[in-house]
């Protein structure tokens, strides 16, 4: 828990390119442990207790590095299944959905699409800027791509999306919280692991008030957004 309280203590263990994601995951785990909830990410688990010791600070850090970092290396079989899967980031998927929304709903679509504008939520003493691109009078919605070559990348996007919705839910308590997830084509054998991940997350999200829906075609998202958001 001491390491979780201050990420700077372990930041040196991570490459600069992944430090932000690592810090986010550490915070998610810390919040879950503090509240007594189960850890929401399937790729994060508690190992047996380990201790670092040494005659000075450098020796302790060296011991911690030796005992901890090797455990974080991805197994070869965990990454092998993603070969041949196309990566499509959130922006690309959202662009397709927004265009379809405008096609089928015309000017009404603009009343719920926030686009690239961050959603601002204020709590006493703190302001949050959230990635929630859809808003109506009684619902908030986000669109998430699960189309990544690596399952852990999709998992991270789902966690971030849920985190933003949970923050918004504290203020907009009566609103529906919707998450539209675009997954790989189910016909791809390598996509089965992603479907298992989405099934697991859907169950967990439902327990905390987030309605998650998944699609293999982003065009189908627009139809549900019209029903959920414009009719909400």
C-alpha cells in the first residue's frame, strides 16, 4: 500500500511510454483495495507477499527490482493470439459512429455529440475532465474500441472508460451510464479471447450501474445510440 500511495516511488521501474498507463492501473488497484472491492482488471492479481531488503537505499531498490520486474514480463503465449488482428483506436471508431448518427438523425445528432470536447464534472474542491463523447438530458455515453492486437490494451481502454463514467455518476446520479464497445469480428479465431474479456467486464460493469453493449460493426452502434440517448 505504501507504493500505491505514491507512484513516484516506483515510476523508475517503467518506461516513459507506459508510465501513464501504469500509474492509472496502480490508482485503480489502490482504490479497489481501499474500498474493499475486488480488483476490476482481469490482468491484475495479488501475488504472494514479497519483501525487499538491503543495507542501503540502493540495495533495497535493486532487490525490489529483481523480485518484482521479472514478474511483469508478458508471457509469450499471452501475446501470440493477437496476430492478424487490426488495431483501430477510439477516434477512428467514434468517427464512423458519429457520421452514421448524423446520417440517420440529421441535426438531432448534434444535440448529443460532444465530439472532442472533454466532459467537465465538478465536485467540491475538484474538477474532472472526462472522455464522455455522448450526452443527453438523462443519459451519458461513451464509445470504446476493443479492436487491439493485444488484449491488455483493450482492457486498459475499458477500465479508463468505466473510470470516467463512475466519476460522472457521482454527480449525475439519476442518469443512465452507457458504454458502447466495438469488438473484433467474431469470425476471427484470435478474437475469442477478447469476447471472453468483454463478457467478464459486462458482468462487472452491470454491478456498478454501467450498461455495456458490444458490437462487431460500428454502424450498429449509431442505431442504439439513437434509441438510448435521443429517447432517454
